[in-house]
C-alpha cells in the first residue's frame, strides 16, 4: 500500500472522527457508516493486529479509515476532562547545536575578485543574442544590443550615468560593445516599452546554467521604492497628501542558488496569487520543477491545482478558516499540512530563500530605482534581476565548476528578440 493511499485513509478517518459518534464496547468500538444508511462496523484498533468489519479492511487487509477514526477518538478521550495533552511546568537545561552552513571561501573570494570582468563577458554573451530591429531610413542608430548592455551594466555599477562613462569606456576597449553611447541614450533605452520583454527573456536565459541543479522553487513579491512622489487631494480629510511611488516585483527563484527563473511586474497594487501560474509556466519551460513553495498569499485551489498539473508538489500553508473537504490536491495537501505539520514545515522552510534573493538584490544593487516614469522604473528593476542572475552564475562557476555560455544554453530555447 503506497504512502499516499494510507495518508488518504488517515485523512478520511480524521473527517469521520469529527462527523459521527463512535462508541466503545469493551475492547471494541462501534463506528457508524459515513453514508448515514444505518450500517455500523466493529473495530478493534490494536496497534499490532487491528481489525474492522468494513469491506475495505476485508478486501485489502490494511488500516482503514474506521481504524484511524477510532484511534483519533481514543487519543482524544484519554483524559477525563477531554484534553489531549497534559501540560507541566518543568525546568530544562538543554544545549542546542546551531545549524551552520560552511562557506567555500576560496571559491567565494575568487568569484568576488574577478566578478566585474566576468560580468561584462557574460553580459556581452547574453546581449549578443538580441536581434537588431530593421532600420529603413535615418541616421544609423545605436545597436540595441549595445544599448541594453550599457543599461544593465550601468545598473550593476550603482553609480550615476555620468560617473558610469569611465566604466563604459573600459567595456568598449574590451570589445563588449561596438559603439559607446551617451549617458542620455542609456536613460532613453530605459523608457522604451519594447525593452521590457527582452529583459524578461534575458532573465530566463541567464538562469539556464542552473537547470541541472534547481528542482525546488519559491515565489514571493517585494517592492522597490522610486524617486517620484505622487500628490493628490484627499476629499475625506480635506487636505493634500503626498506619497513616494514604488514598483512591485513578483519573482520565482531556485532555492539552492537563488537564481531567478521568472519575473512578473504589474501595478503596485496587483495581487500576488494570480502571478504564480505565469511564473510557474515560464520556469517549467526550462526546469524540471518538483516542488513549489509560497506563503499564504498564494494559497488558492487554482494555484495548488496548477502546480499539481505540472507534476510538482505544492508546499503552501493553509489559512485558519479553510477546510479540506473539497477533494483533489487541495484536500490531500490540507490533511498533509495538518497531520504531518513537522514534515511539511521542514520542506516549506525552503521558501525563506526567495526572501534571501530579494535581500541579495537590494543589498547589492539598491532597494530603490532612480527612474521616474512607470516604464523606466519597471525596466530598471528588471535590469537588477539580470545583474543578480549573472552574479549567481559567476559564483557557481567557481563553486560548481560550470563554464556557461548563454548562447549554448539557450540553443533549445526561444531566441531573444526585439519587439
């Protein structure tokens, strides 16, 4: 008998114990049928040799839902006052060994000391796949690959456009760009809506070197504050109000390397739960997804069904008011969450890695965006995620010994195109 079938019987036994009246008669228990047709089954819940008169036990000889129900009721009625546990106040002296994660310092030092040069080389490889849109007339414009390289590299540098000019000159000397753009041209590419899907595709391709490592993924959202302030008149209080604008990013990342596999950026008030399906689809197109963890904001039947349809296990906790009586993957995970809480939380703990990912991005590339328009704020935020992914790849080049070229990694993926 598989673990899932036993878990299913245990779940139904839990429901049965809560719905019907189970009576003890000597060493045996009488359990009414859940169908309400008057049928009753005699149960002996002995741990070593349990027995039940129901057809399920007689046919399969396994622990049926009636045995599970009796064991639950017997445990519930162990004490006269109806309590299930006894609480005592005792003094305990315990030495807790803190879990530590060793750092590969030689690999870390090598990655950090060579990161800037490696970053430019990998970014150049990534941008070389961008197709140049046709131009039929006018002055020859700056190549789109050079523009996007400059914009992403500028975000990586974390300095102003004017101060970034020296870094850009060095990149041209190294052959990473053909023409050196003016800093105003870098600002202009941030304002281009056609750049947004290109940057999103660059994020997906830059995560491909980790496809052999990552099988568990986590998703969440976070905000990046802007430099623009919105003003409005509050009619309720009869006064002007002002608030800083911000951009809200939804990401899915691998829990081992923190590489970002998919990004969705919509309005700052967009809900979280509806962003999971498109991010999961983008991730599953390149990775073998086995587990997906997310917090309560993503706890919906549709999301659990979407994850299950991908062949993955949804590790999303349940809100206190929900029940598991609707069947399907929702009921299965609901009872797994309630009956095996310790095992669930041990796997759900991986979700904290998505918060670590946001912390990594904000600590290294800033928790705010300098752009002022909505399009530029969104593109600048996407540039941060491209930078983060390339830095993750550089780290794993030294720790795992991989030698990625994005063009080779994306040979089976759709090519980055200008729209």
